[in-house]
């Protein structure tokens, strides 16, 4: 994974749900650094709606998607 990759959350975890992020949601990696196995991911909404959250997510909880 790398900065600007489009990703999907593949697990449902309470720590993500507390920020409004749930399994199947899409986002993008918004920092080039992987810190302790986590990426900073901005989860967005369709259209021009504001982002839902920008949170650190474990790499194993994400998959890169092609669009």
C-alpha cells in the first residue's frame, strides 16, 4: 500500500465504528507513512459530501481496490 491508494475496510471493529466507519466503506490513504502497521485513511462519502472520518487503520484491515 502507498499514499493515495483507494482502499476498502474489510472488517467491522468497535474502534472504527466509534468514528462512524464500518466494514465495506471506502477511503484513501492520506499519509505516505505506515506507522506501527497502520495507515491514516480518509473515509469519504459519494459526491461532494464531507469526509466521515480520517483515522489510523491497521493494514491487515484494509484492501486496495481498483476504480
